[in-house]
C-alpha cells in the first residue's frame, strides 16, 4: 500500500485519517448522547473530559487530514461517474469538513463560555478558553454543538449511503478505494 494518494485511490495516510476520524466521531457521539444520564460521580467528570479531549483530537486530526489532502491530492472521480454525482459528492465532502470543524469548535466555545473550570486534554495540559464566561454565547454554542452533531449524523449517513450505493448498485470502486487493497472486491454487476 502506498502512503500517498494515487490518481485512482486513496493512499494509506488518507485511509488511516478517514477511518480514525470516523471511529472517533462515532465514539464521541455515543458518549455525548449518553453522558448526560450519568450520576454526578468522579467518573462523570472523567467522561466529560474524555468527550472534550476526543473532540479536540478530531479537530486536530481533520486539520492534518486537510493538510495531507492539499499535499497528496485526491483521486480522480471513478470513471463513468456522472457530473451531477461528482458535484453532489464535492458538496457533501465540503459540508462534512465544515461540520467536523464546527461541532468540536462549538463544543470548545460552549465549554469556554460556560464558566466551567478549565479542562485538561486527557489530563495532560490545560486547554485555553476561547471566551470569558458569557451565558448567551454559551447557549448559542451549545445549540450549534447539538444541532451541528445531528446535521453531521445526517450528512455522514448520506455519505456512507452513497458509498454503499456505488458498491452495491453501480458496482464501481468508490468504496473499495478508501479501504486497503483486497478488503473489498468490486461486485459483479450481473
């Protein structure tokens, strides 16, 4: 497997970043949806800190992913892909990146404006505040964080659904080229 992207498939670095970010978002989403139900014990605060730390980790990884994409390029669309599908894919990717930035940034701003004690990224160092305490800003950031998450879920489902559609019904390599070689074979269209 080559590390750099080629004209016909994503390289190892892009694949690793893609699937790592996807897995982390899944974990963060599950934790975020359930952590409000936890009893107020020391474990409760550990879960919140882990949620925030993982969110900032995703933010850093998406910066790395975009930088890598600028450096390594992106594969050309699968041959035969209609222009309208290319445009929808491009718009979907742009929206995915925007949301993957907006959700952790709004969470960080929510934490900052909420007048909570500074949190330590995985207990290693204090994360700077983006804002002094500000209740209206905190409420706005919280709303953006929650609604942004649900919009991200919807766009991820569209993204994954399109990849599966291409694999199952178009029988092309759209999905296979984001996986290591040999993990997924092109379906026989017959």
